[in-house]
């Protein structure tokens, strides 16, 4: 579909119906990226102060923890004072969602279950204005890669397991002018089918998981297939982009790769510009690291606009290094130097079929939504026929839930694999600090 028609007839009207005035906000985001750093920090402080005041007055959860820790919100007079506010964790969000979100508009807010990339699926609510601003920051950043709203996208992503999820994904893809490539089916024949689909669809850009796009790129190179002439850039996300993966993708498609970092709870966190630097979406988020030694530590974010489920000093579970360096591109948006916290391994089925691990993450997100029975999980593939699942369970965990987990894995992953469920007290990170929630020992 033509890009202009897509955004004018589908994207802008459909989002506006949901209360997201993206068309009216996007220009302010384009302008703010060039504002001075001082102006940006003033904007951040105004929004931080506003969301803190809102949360204290409208959320029993925040009022209780602020009072218990002796936090006087009147003492927050600068961004430096924000560190005096206690952090919150994914567990806080999981077990206190209602108390955190009690004043939300139940008719207008969207609910979302996410966070599976760190092994802890969580649910939260988002108000339409926060969603609109999240999409504006993303759209602005895609413009750095030469992409406009409505441009056709070939999306290398997960496919929901439920029929309802499939229907919703189809409608979303239609509105966004994109074709979805299943990250759960990575055979040679599938790659050929994907290539033929891409030639016919003529996407302007590729988007999706690093490992899947890299495997697709390697297939093109190994089979001497021509780059897709319509593709102008590739945007990778959800996994660490190594220099080797970047080189393979750029060689196969003949265009620059732009990296994206984000999470479901707060949306876009950082995007790569033409200079190869990752800019924080500082007009929507206030980002800190837990340990200020060399600006490296666990990422802590405050969402500046989501009043449905306020997230104030929320620990992401990812580790990163921030920098005060200024980018040559001229944008004042601060930089994140490196992200240390996410890594995935491709799974291999007994038949030899390869599958992106997001397929398993989807299973656990669905189970968590219906049962709220565990705090965290980790999946380790020992062989083609053996997968071990480590679970940090809570009081809702039962043998019935265990049966549901095994049954869902057999239905949605592979019925010939033996799934061993272990209840554990903790799940260790790698020496690098990465949380490997899906590992392959093949």
C-alpha cells in the first residue's frame, strides 16, 4: 500500500479513534530533538515532578512507599533529587498492579502483558496520551533511518499462539502496512518463501529480532540471492546487535542497520542515529543507572506520561552504560553507550527446524496472564529432545499450573521434546551481567 494512503486512511484515523492524537503531536517531537540539553532537562524535571505528584495523590501503592520511606515530594527540587525516591521492581508491578493503577480510566486505557525478555512477564495499563507519545518518539527515530509512518514494513516477529491473538496481530499489521514473518519457523524453505514474499510486497524497511534477520541475511548470502531493491534500511530490536550480525545484515541487503532498544513497559528507550550512536528518548523517559561507577549499572526508568500505571524509578532488569558525550548529529537527546542485558539463543527442534525463543516467551506470558503463578523463568535446551525449565514460583503455583505449562509447550513448541520443570530459589545472571532466560547448550 502507498505510504501516504496508509498513514492518512488507516494509521492516523485508527489511532485517533483510540484517543491517540499522534498527527498533532509528532511535530513537537521532531522539534524537541534539536532543543538545548538544558531545555530538555527542564522538560524532564517538569514531567517528573508532575508524575510524582500524580502518583502520590492517586495511587495507594506510591503513597504507602513514599510515606514509609519518609519521602517528602516537596523536597524534589531537581533531577538530582529523584534518586532519593525508592526504586520499584517487576515484582512490585506484578503484585501491586491494582494499587498502582486504581485511578485509571477503565474505558480508555489499554492493558498489556509484557516483560518476558527478562523472564518476568508483567501486566500494566497505558493511557492513550502516553501511547501516542510513545509512538511519536518511535516514529521520529525511524525518520533517522529514512522511514516515515505508513512505509511498508517486513516484520520479523513472533506470531501469537491463540486465535484471538492471531486476529489482533493481523488487524494491527494491516493498519501499520506491514507483513509479518514468523520468528518461530526458520527453515531453509521458509526463508525462500519469505524472500519471495518480500519481493512481491516491496517493503521499504525490515524490522525485527536481530537473530532472525541475521539468519535471513545469511540465507541470502549463501544462496547468492539479490538484495531487496525496495529496502532502504533495516531496524533491529529486542536483542544485542553484535558487530558480526550488523556486518552480515548490511552485506546481504546493502543498506545501513539502525538499532533500537526498548521494552513493553515504557516503549522506545533508545534509537540509533546516522552517526551510529544510541539516543535516549529523554522527552518521554527519565533514565538512570543504579550504580554510578563509570555510569554503568542496572537501568532505572521513569515514564513521564503514563498515568494509568505510573512507573517511577522502575528497574528494567537490563544493564547498561550511559555517557555524557555529545553526538555529532547535533541532537541533544542523551546517549546510551552500551546495553549489556539481553541475549537469546535460537532453539532447534527434533526435526531440525529452528525457532526463535520468543515462541517460548509467548507461552509463559500467556500462562502468567491467566495464573500469576511465578516470579521468573528460565529455559535451557540441553538437546534437541530435552528442555529444562527453571521456575521461581509464588503461592499460586500448583501441579495444575505445571501441567498447563508442559501442555502449552508441547502444543506450541514441539510435542516430541521432554520438558523438565524445576522449582528454584533464584536464577543467576551470566558473568557478563546478561540475563539469559532462553539458553541453548547444543
